[in-house]
C-alpha cells in the first residue's frame, strides 16, 4: 500500500469511527434529549438493576422498565390481581431551558374483567451531563379495583438515573 493510500485508509477509518458514537449529547437542562437507556441508583424489586428505556412520545417522554415490573398479588377477598408494568410519563417542556419535567407514574391493575389505572406524581430535575434526578411516588394497588379507588400512597422516593 502506498503512503497516500495508507493516509486515505486511516482517514476513512477515523471518520467511520467518529460516526459510531451513539451516546446522546450531554444534558444542559431537562429540555434536552432523554432518549436512551437509564439506570437508577436503586435496585429493581427482584434485586437486579432498575433500568428504564426513555422514548419520545407524542407529548411526553415515556420511561418503560427494562426489568420484571409486572406482578400478581392477592386482594383482600383472596382473588388474584395482576399489575401490568408501569410507565413513567414526563411532559415535554413548553419552553427551554427547563429546570424540571413533571408527569405521572402509571400502573394498570386487572382482576377478572375489571381494570383500574393508578397514577401518582413524578418529577425529573437536576438534568446535567448524563444524569437526572427522578422523584416518584410508587402507585399503590387499588383497595377497590371495580370502583378504581387507589390504596394509600407509598412514600415518595428520589432516584438518581444515569444514562448508559
């Protein structure tokens, strides 16, 4: 290979390599691009990592769990009650920069033919670099699924999420 051909090959490899970095740009505030995989500093219910995939929906960022988030428990009458995986929805900001995003943590519960969606507050803040803070109140199972009456709220928690 000639010296000129070697330089062209090296330049082509450098350009190709630069285009392979898929990591999203660093966040300056909460109006930035949240798309991608995020890991919380708290474990999932099964003890494994609590990871979320953030996707841009029509009006909000939607964070879907990438761990076993569904469950089956027993209600007061002894019947099985299923909880679908939860989704955290954070409204896209109307102005930039945005210090925070607000939304809900929603979970659907089912029993027999009855369905109930319980929603609790969620707030993202401190969006800097590849980190954000997420304040959430875990949705509690309904005390009356047919009437969709939510149970007592669980205590709010704050997680620190880091982009993977």
